């Protein structure tokens, strides 16, 4: 699957005739009439720092995997995606089709809700650290004696606040989430998040992938709640190969964990500026994203 040689890596976009709304860690968002155009670049963010180097095919993989999951969860909740086909985009986008192809979504505008909706089926990452210290995760008491990467008795909903660029999201209790968005809205976000996770975990499990945890976002449009942003991608989730899974240790994964492990190995202080990554780290990470796409969707190309 070595397809990195002849596809340009895009770390930023510049469409002078479109209105730029926001540059996120990975996505550039433009306003196009009554819609938004979300462009997934190949930018890499690790430990909340954006790197100068990009990961080949990353933007296409994120877009295609999001589309895959939006289609398979639409009976649980409506989504914001209109199309990923540049031929469907408004005419203002036509001059930029070459860049947009495969890495962009035309979406409905929503009012984003100020929560990261995280569902965890396994204990890892910040949840593992919190559990070791307190026996809880986001105020949820968990059984004693769990080991790193262990499957939880049932998936848990662990919300977090949305942080500004360069800041860290903060894990919070459900009670605090309810104060931020209202009890009814928080309960609906929890219910939809858990149902989406359970559906996706079952689908991925049939394809040899464990979804250890994932992060979702929701928005309101005309009083209706929609799922927005990306969905169940290697950027927003931990994907573990089932055939290599073993509890009581950190796991191999189909995401940027390979980059994180490298950065930990060089004792980087996790502050800007980001260090340069070796070519081998960049290309191996690219292959992990491409393998996630192929395992999940059966698509062999991120074109």
C-alpha cells in the first residue's frame, strides 16, 4: 500500500474567493453560501501541537471514513454531511476542485454544542491515568483491579470541554456537562453517543478492529440535534488491531499513536515548536491511516 510517492501533501489551503471561517488543528473551514465547506488537510496534531510536516493521504482517509460512518449511523441521528463529491459543490468551489477532491465535505451549518462527547469501551489514555489515581473516570466509579487497555463492563460516556487551539480538553463529569448544555440536551448527547459507539464497535469488530474509544461532536440546527465534524476516524478514535490486542499494556493502533510514541521516545516537552519527524515515522503513520481505511471500508485507495 505504498502510495505516498505521487500525491501532494497538503498542510494548508488558500482559496482566495471563498470566505475562510476557521483553521482548526487539521481542518480548514470555509463558508460557501448557506453551507460550510470542511477541508481535511494532511496536518498532524500531537499533544495539541500542530506539526509543520503533513501525513500523506491523511485528509482523504479522514473524509472517507467519516462518510462511511455517517451513512451507517443515520438511523440513530441525522448528520450534517451533504456531499463529499466535488461535482455536487457550489460553483464557487469549481476552481479548487483538484485540491478539494477526496478531502472535503459540504455540510449544513449548525450551532456547535460546547462538549466533546467521548465514549470509552476500553480503558486507555487519560482515562487510564485518572482511574489509577482515583478509581474513577469523569466521576464514574469503575471496578477495582482494572489493567491498562482492559475492556470495560459496558461503554461509558465521559464528556470533555472543548479547548481552544494549543490548549488541552478537560474531562468533566456528566453533571457539569448538564450545566453547560442543559440536562435534556446532555442526556440526548449521551444516549446518541453510546448508541453510535455500540453500532460502530460491532461493525468494526467484524473487520478485525477494536474501537477502544471515540470522540464525537454535535450541533443544533433549527432545534434539531445533528452529529457534526468528523466521525469515528483514526484522529478522533483509538483503533486497535484485534489480532494484536492484549490487555495490561499499551496497544498497537491505526492512528497517530505511532507518532506519539516516537515523540515520547525523544523526550519532547510537548510545547511548540514541534520537532521535525523522521521520514520513516511520517510514512509509517500514513500507512496506518490507509490500512484503517481499507480494513473498515474495503476501499484500497484514498484518491
